[in-house]
C-alpha cells in the first residue's frame, strides 16, 4: 500500500473510531491502539504533507501556533438573550409572544444553558473551515486551529442533502474534570488558578498554541443551525438533524406547549443539572417554529422569540464542626471548614454525609487564610451559610449569629505550629498566609516539592504522577527529588499500594508492572537533558516561579554562580526584588538544599545555561524598560525580548510607574492596558517599536 492510500485508510479508521466513541459511547479499540494509529498517521503526514487531508484526525491534537487571531465578521449576528431570574417575568415573556403571534398556537424548546463561551462554526461542502468566538456579536476572533481540537466536533459532515454552506452555533466549555485537573496543575506551578470553568474555557480557546488547547480537553454542545435558505421548518427538526449528522447536541432539550410546562422543566433541572459533567447556569427557552421566530423578529440587542432563565446560586445553612489545616508545597497553611447538615449536628463527624448543595454533598470548604477567618468571625459549632462559587467550589459566605443563643460555640484559633511537623509557623510582613519554614522535613512540603519537580513545565517526567509519588514517598524510596535518580528496575518492579481518596473515601490501587517501570525510568533519563532554567524552576524555591527562574538563569548562566550571588547581586537582576532575593539566599543557606543541588548535579542534570549570549546590535534602547503584551505580526514574544535586549533595553513582566514602554500587540490583556494608561506609561505598537531601533 502506497503512502497516499495508507493515509486515506488511517484517516477513515480514526474518524470512524472517533465517531463511535463520541456519538455512540462505544470504544471499539483501546486508547493505546487509537494513539498508535494516530502516531502512524502523524509520521506519514510529516513525510508526505501533500497527501494530508483537510479534515485529518491529526488536527485534533493541535500543534499550530497562531501569532494573531483574525477578526471575522459574523455572517449572521450573534445576539445575546434577555435574562430573568423570575417566573413572573417568564409569564410576561409568554404574554408578549402570544400577542406577537395574534393568538396563533406555538411551541417552545427548552434547553440547558451551559456556562461557557458562544462559538460559531462554518462548514463548506461538509468540511469545517472556520471557528469564531462571539466577540461583540458583530465580529469575533477566528480560532479555527483551536476548535479543531474538540474531539466531539465533526471535521467533515458525512450526510446526504446538506447545504453547500451552513453555520452552526454552540457553547464551548471545559468539563469540570478538566477544570479541576488544570487548577491542580496551576497550584503545583504556583500560578493563579482559574476562578471557574467558564474563565478556564475562555482562556483556553484563545491560546496561541493549539497543542496546549488540545491538552486541556475542551468540548462543545451544539444548539443552533443557520443557512441562507430555510432548510428546516423548526428548531426541533434542526436539532434532530444535527444529532444525526454527528454533532454533539445536548440530550437534555425538550419540546413543550405551555409556559407551565416550561416552568416545570426549569424545576426539574434545578437539581438534575448538578450531576452533569459541566457547569450550567440556567435554561434557554425558544419558540420552536422558525417561521414564527421570523414573525416575532428582534430588538436591537436580542431576539423577541427567546429568553434565558438563570438559576440563583444555591445558598444553604450548615454546621461548622471543625477547622482543619492543610500544608501546601510552599509551606502555606490553609484553613479548611469541615461541615455537616443541620440535621447531623449531634452525629459523630465520621458519620455525617454533609450538606446537600447543588446536587452534591459538601463536607469541606476552604477558608483561605487567617485573615478570612477573622473577617467571617466563624466559631466552632456555628451555623454558617455555604454556596458553590461558579457552581463548583464550596465557600462560606456568612454566619447566622442568631443561632449562637441555641448552641454552644467555641472560637477558632489559628495554630501557632505546623499541624504536620510541629515547627513554629511564620508570616512575613505584607503577606496574608502563615507558612511552615521547615521545608526540608515537613512531609506535605517534601511530597509537594517532588510533585512540582516532575511537572511538565519543570522536569517534565510525565510517567510519574501524584499517586506514584505518594507510593514512593510512603515506602521511603523517594524523600527528595534527587532520590528519583537513584531508582532502578529492581527497586520499582512489583511495588503496589492502595491509596485512599479522602474526598470519596474510595481506595485506588497503584501497581508498578514492567511497562510502568520502563516508562518511569525512561522519563527520568530524558529529564537529564531539560534546560537549566527548568531545573531552577523545578527546585521549588519560594517566590521563584517559571518567569523568575528564566530571568535568573539568563542572568547568572549557571547554578554555581547563582548559589554564590550576594543579596546585592540578586537584586541587581531586573525585576528581582528583596523578597525574592532573601528567599533565594535562604534556600541555598540550608545544608539539605545544598546537598540536594549537589546530588542533582552528580546525577547529570543541566546546571548551566546553553542559551546563546545576546548579540548586541546597538545601544538605542539603553536604560529603557519594556513590557510585552499581546500577539504580533512579525515576531514571537521571545524574539521581541531578544530584540529589545540586543539594543540595550530591559524586558519586565509587570506594569509599574517605573516602566517606560508598553509594547502592545493584538488581543493584549485589558488590565495591563488600563494600568499603563492610569500610570502614564507610553504605549507603542510593533511598528513604532521597529522605528525606535531604526528598522
């Protein structure tokens, strides 16, 4: 079989398996077998790009880097819907519909309102050619490379009689499981976590690297069909057709005939929606007949034939039974509220099920820090109010102090010593968190540092994970990152342990079989080639995030030079302030950390930067500072950084009053732009920057 035929065969097979999985929930082959076929197709397409099909399954994994997103005008405006939280307003809407249709009979379609971002997909001759965000409703950003990574979205529609050009609309979202996994990664990296799945989805669909978008497990539900001709008579007919064409249509929609049935549907889903794998915030109600939709028409902002009913965030009383304290990787101590239902107040805590909130049982909620404890004024045995932020994360919103007359309460006293190792806690001036400084012996910090060390943005040892690290730690095989490089086949093969999930109470068995051991050792071996800046970040030094690690590696060039640096030399590095400098000095003053670095060096890790020194072009930017934000026509952001430094300038990460220039590209963050304007920072374009250096 020649390469063209094999590419054709593999593409058809992978499309078939993908459709069976996402449309019929049937796995005809294992994930491993699917991935092997996909890798073979990728290799063939790389060698014979002329035979790659426009709708190749390899586009699902991404890999395209988009420098800038083109603004695209919508063929049909993407209007927003009127909202209501009130059943009386729904009845008023129904009255307006009845009057608008002169008493003619009509039906409604009720659909779940998913909490994501509105997307538009255009198909030509059955092939997906464009994906666009809602934007301002008139035009949005083209994100085609990213939407092609949605595995449930057909790249080609194989159906008879479809229009030559049509548009579908849907809600792009991040499943709750993907959201939680992403936030765990962000926490491990010491980066800000997303507040809710909607924010996570919005940011992920606008990533410049489609491979990263693919990794985040984005999805979409389709809810609308549009074409120049009246192809369907009703919304119901279009949904059934879209489902038969292979689109991921939400199964929860329902046709009803009266507003009472609409309200019954709303009540039905108020509890049921909590069991869905994604966040929802309401119900959309639409007139079913397309002819009647046209008759009712539009206002300037929204259709007269549709309305959105939004659920209020459920807020329930609960009993604060105890406060426990978690110690994170950096030593920060977080108070956690342990809750029970009002009816469970007298039960032993190990028997309580928790308060029923938004479809799930909630037993724990974060209290963030000592300042939040003081602000809320909570006491043990208090009646508190709990709600789910963004329908996902439980939080305490207040205290019913009137109930203190009926029940004896006790003050919550924040600990003075670490609950894990007993070391005295500290709180630095200007910080809200208390932390345990015993980073060399405190068990959760030790485990957290190893988990941080193996992360993909650090040493990238993908074959290890939290469960495997916990097993190795509990068996005393790995207590520091350096211990990973002493592991071998004999130490690992046959290891197993049942690990308890504290949230679910279920046991998960971790076993090290031959293939597992092989993958772990291979991943550890490959990590020896990771660049010095990653090694520095992987050490987990307090306040040394990924960006700071890059700056330190670029400035000092080696671990040896960094370890020998004085406070004055550290603060001489652009954007390295006193807090970071003191943290670095403190880290390298600890004998255990000195030994760790020496062992990692003996293990063959990269302790020097292999980056080429900056080739000086001019001193035109001498003494000038820049912040780069957005995407650019002629440069990647790293290339712009090199260009600035080559001409004598410095690149900073944050906007401040000392900044000279904000170099602004397309789709830059609005907060940076607003802050720069307030501080009077000069904002320049790519063209103006090039003029500054004489290009």
